[in-house]
């Protein structure tokens, strides 16, 4: 099953256009479709049919894109996936209302799952949706608080909520719908959590040490914005002289990171989390779908963009 | 069952405070709680237990308050129920994100209904949620379009979506959960639709002809904002000389309304819609709960605020 084709089949040519066009615009912009793909893989590992989990897989993708739409409004972002954000192409009110409708559309897709599985799927989905909003709020809170307010532990908690739980829940829902045991569902969930954490640290790493050509955006953005990333928080806890880290100059910060061995620590942590993710896969049936998750983990550690 | 007490029992003292406090603030502000009350009455008419429909009733109230929260951001409103709007007391991003979480909380409450009833309740709820967003979008579209773009018929369609379907669905969900037939559910739904339309026209009427003391806000607000209300659209279709109606001066508009018999037409239409609403009640069991709906309709026509 090609998930991109399934997303294209969703009809957004409805009235009123002001409500639905921005939803179509957002969903047609592409992206890796990693969340619905994980949901399908989660089902395939346990011999589930992709068509049975498709509504849930699509709900996850629509919900994810809804969060991007509203996050872009809150961040006052200009561009998403090479095109103007909805609140730029239309206006802020359109982005708020179309985003609201997009969340409802996610729940409409979800309501198409088999009736006997709906209560559990809805419960898992609601838990995930709540955690994403909590993660977003912690991100906001951390952004405005002083350093003393945030530890590396809290940062990991935040990215777990903001990024990992959606990947983890996508796998769990697919697994649950295909008849996996609680323990098997939990194993895939933990794989998703660890992959998500590794993914975010890799993102923080590439923002400082990536190649502009392959990374697709300017290097050092996090530093110039003074963002509290995994690298910055790790540097902070590795030194007693915090003054160089208060700079927003790329060269100054990178020199300090290098002096403190931060890039090596980041790569080690990504490697550690990825290895840990892979151990969880030992608890589920071994087949081509499980192999796909292994390859995904592998690709993550070596990715340049 | 006192619905106000049940709303108070919901716990918003959770972390992160920035996400949950605005939800508690919004819900504690009161209001008539008409939607959850209708849901409970809908169940009582068919002998249903209030405690069984309570989660759905609360979901409707939380969802309604979510729409108010986001509408206030979009309208740049200052005050709601005598207190600063969330985006004023906190900020716009807080209002967006807490609103999003509030919608999720509505779905979490909904997920507590009996498992065998969940698929239908979720379907009815999603349909209603979609229609409210569509109604809000039409309201925006109508606000920016020229007169020629809107007929009274379109205005009624818009308020049906924006206001009536939530009242109608509240009754329908209560009735469905208590075992009403499709036809009985539909009768209560139509009662809700007609009451909602009458309510909105009464609102438009009071904004021009109400008593400031009992209405609770300044008279003539709609006129000063140049809003296309039922009264204005009716005046437009009753005259060939549209120029006086292009004014935003209270005295000019009211004189024109009076000349064209608009207030009498409004009162007649409210009366007609209310009578029609009451006829639908003949199709459902007659008991004290049905009487409550009759009293509600009566109160509506004679209300001053």
C-alpha cells in the first residue's frame, strides 16, 4: 500500500473553501509520512491487513499535520516544506480554524476503525494527543525560562512528549489492531520512543554539524536563536564557566562544544538510544516488517538531513 | 443532577500549568450550561439515567467552550462573561494551544461513554463539530462579502451550523443513549435546530431593541459593526432604496427598520420558529422532561437577556 496515494484520495474540495483548501494545501505538501508508515508496519509485524489500520494511519498523519499548522502560527514561521505557511498564504484566523477542523478530521478518520477496536484506539489516540500538547507547552515554558530551570532530563521529557509519543503510538495502534499482546505493543511503543529521542538529538546535532547542502536549511539556526538543545544543555552540564555558552555566535559556541566533547557525546547518545530501540524489536515476531524497523533505525543514525 | 457541580469536579490543576489553567479559567466562568442540560433532558425523556450520559454532556460543554475560546482569538475579543479573554489574560499562543487541548479533552470525555454506544456518539459528535467549524467559516466569509453575496436563506444556513446543530446534537445524543428510535431522535434534533434559530434571531433583535440593563451589553453593537444580522438582511429584502441601510448610525438604521416593519417581522419569525419547535415535541414521550423543553421554548420567546 502506498500511503501517499491514500492521502491523495482524501477529498478537500468541499465547501466552504476557506475551511478545507488550507487542509488540502497542508496535506499535499508531502513530508516523510513516517507516522502512518509506522502504523502500517506495526500491523504487518503481527500479520494485520494494512487496509484495516489505514483509517487510523491516516488519522495520525492528519493529526500530525494539524500540530504543524498550529505550531507554525505560534512560532510565527514563514515557510513549511518549501512553501508559505497557511497563516502566511491565507491569514492567522484561517490557520486557527482550518487547524481545528483538521483535528476533527483526524477524529473522523479514527471513527472508521472497527467498532470493537474503537474504544482502545480512541483512548490511545487521546493520550498521545494530550501528551503532544503538553510537550508543546513545556517547549514554550523552557524557551522562556532561565537555564537554571531546565535540566537535560527535562529536555528529554519534553521531546519524548512532543516528538516520540506520536511515533510510538502509531506503532502501538497498528500492533494493537493486528492482535499484538500488551507486552508486544509496549515493546514497539518503546522502540518508537527511543527512535524519536535519537531522531531529535540527531536533529540538534545536524543543526550544528550538518552539511547545509544535504541538511536543507542553514546550519547554526538553533545557536542564533539561543535555543536550548541537547547539545547546549549537555555543554552546560559539562562546564563550570557558562559564559561562552551565553553567546549566540556560531563560531564561539561550536568552539566551546568541541572543547567540551559535545559532538562526540551527541553521537554516542544517538548510538546508545538507537541500540536500545533495536533491543525492543527482539520481543516481537521477526519478519520483513520488523526488518523495516531495523533499517529505519540504521538510516536514522547515518542520516545527513 | 447539578451539571455545574459536575463541571467543577473536572480537575485542571495538572501540569504544565500553562496548558491547563486557561481551560479551568474558561470552564469556571459559567454560562447557562444549556448544552449539557439539553443532553440530560434528551436522555430523561426516554427514561435514561443522567449518569450514563454525563460524559457526553460534559464533552459537549467542553467543546462549546473550546469554540468560544478560539472564536475570541479570531474576533480579537476583549471580554467573555465579564472577564478578560484567555488570549488577553495570557497570550494568543496560550489561547490557541489550550484551546486545542480543550478539544482533545472533549474527546477524552466522550471516550467514557458505554463502548457499544461509542461509535454512534462519536459519529454524531464529529458531524456536529465539523458543522460548527463550517458555520464559523461561513460567518467569516459573509462578514467580508458584499450584500449581494448573502441572502436571508444563507444567513439561516450559517446560524443553523454555527449555533443550532450543537443544541440539536446535544438532545440527539442524550436521546440515542437512552434508547430513542431514529424518528424520535430526529424529532428532538429538529426541536433543537428551530430553538437555535429562534434564539439567534432573538439575539439579533435584542441587540437593537433590548434594554441595556437586562441585555447585559450595549444596545446597537451589531449596527455599529455593520454586521449582517437577520434584521438587516430582512430590511434589505424589504426595500428598493438600500442607501439608509448602509449607515452604521443607530438612529438611522432603527428608523429604517421601524419604517419597514422589521421588528414586528423578527418577533413573528421567532414566534413561528418556536411554535414549529414545539410541534416536534409531540413525537416523543410526554413527561416532566418534555415539559422542561416546552418551558425552555417559552422562556426563549419572552427573554430579555
